[in-house]
């Protein structure tokens, strides 16, 4: 099963910039300037909003020389290389409790904010909309709540948005899929939303929306428009209840397709045989049926094919060559650990009409028969 604990590397220039810098504590004090003065106000407000810091990350957050604070990274300002400014904050895995104050909006040169794996509560402040240079925002694995943070929709430089494993609720606005992101993680929250038709506008390489509640259960055909960029899509346990659109066979750069633990019906599209880069295919725990297309088992990079707990009736011999394959609890003759004949007959006696879910346009009516 595909892990949802994906850890993407930092992106290009910013990775080099922040993590090739010497440790701030070994640098000569950087001359103060108005931007660092504002950063001092913001970081002191942040420190006072923290109620528990068991690893003492903020123990040295004292005095105006903020570039020497643990977890704070300074760099030359993008618009004036002669002055330094706060460009990154990394407090990952600190088990820190507290909230995020509005004053953080003063850090207008901030490019990275990493606060994952803490105990921050409340929500992301609206003042974050001032962080026009913010490139990566990772607030995952906290206790944050409230509606989807609309401030993130106002960040023109944002490429990495990770708010998974929190308690956000309500709608994920369709405008989020128009953002020019490279990675978008909203999984493991309490969102209730539909995958919008404009999802195909998103240029992300990784999209994870698992363990939320999709309202209409549709997989939009427009996902196929992401063929140039999309590498991984994970929508486990999210109430998908339609057929899998054959257009998704156009996602030729896909390496991971995981829609396990839903209520998908119908066949596995023959068009998936076009996904030559696919490495992991997980459609387990659905209500899919029909025969597994032989072209899928011929995919050159497929290492893990999990289709257990469905109602498939036939599997080509070539599927036996896949390194990791799970076909339990289907309706495949002569295979062990399959569903009972009675269970299979009862399910397969009910034909599947993919247009009945309102996700796909029904086929055109046949022309009238001439008399």
C-alpha cells in the first residue's frame, strides 16, 4: 500500500541557499536593519505565543540578532543583496505547543516556513497573505483547525503547500487547484468537498487528498489534463464512488496511482496500459469488476499491483510476473482466498452503468429507427 508519509526534498535554489549556509550561531552578528527589526517583533510575538517548547528550540530567541536564533535562517534580501533578512524558519519535529500569531505577517521576505510535527493549534493567520515570497509552507502534523486557509490562495510564489494531518474542515476551494503548486497535500483532515472540474489546471507533480470526505465521489475526467506534470496521485479512503475515467490513461508521467478503500465500480480501464512509467497501482477495497487488462500487467516499471477486495473475474497470466501482487477476495477462478461463488454471483448480476453517477456524460441516444 502506498505510504502517505511522503517527504519531498526541498526545491532547488532554496535547498542550496538555506542548508548550505553556516550555522547562524557561528556567524559574526549580522548588522541590523529595518527588516530585521520587523523580524524581531514577529519572532518575539511567536515566542510569546508558544506555551510549551520541550526541546528548547526557542531558548536562544533573545535579543535583536534574530539571525542567530535556532531554526531561523537569514539571507540577502531578494531586492537588495546588501542587507540581510529572515528568509526561512524551520521548527520541524519540536513538539512545540502554541499558536501562530498575526505578527508573522511581518516576515515579508520569508521563503520557507516549516513547522511540521508540532502541536500548534488555532489556524493559519490571514496575515500570511502578506508573505508574497513564501515558496514552501509545511504545517503538517499539527493540531490546526478551522476552514481551508484562504491566505494560501494569495501567495504568488508558493510551490509547496502541505497541511496534512490536521483538523481543517469544510470545503477545499476550487481556486486551490489553480495555484501554480508543485506539491499539494491536504490529506488526513476533515474536509468535505468535491474534486472540481478545474483540477486539470493544476501543475502539481504530487497530489494527495486521501482520508477526507468527497461529496459527490467523482473522479473528474479533467485530471487527464495534468499529463505533463502529475507523477503521484493518492485519494485513499475518500468516498470515491464512480467509475475510473478511461481518460486517465493519458497521465503518461504517473508513477503512483492509489485510490484504495473507496467505492469505485466498473472496469479498470484498458487505457492504463499507456502508463509506461507507473510503478505502484493500488485499487484495493473497491467494487471494481471485469477482467484485468493484459496491457497493465505488461507495464515495464510496475512493481506493486494491489487489486484485492474487488470483484474482478479474470487475470492474465502475465500478471504473475509482477513482483508484488495481491489479488485476494476477488472472483477469479482457481485462485486461492477468493470471494464465495454466491457473493460473486449476487454482485455481478447487477450491471454497472458508469453514467449513472453523474460524473460522465451519458452516451448519445441512437438515431430513430426509420419506418
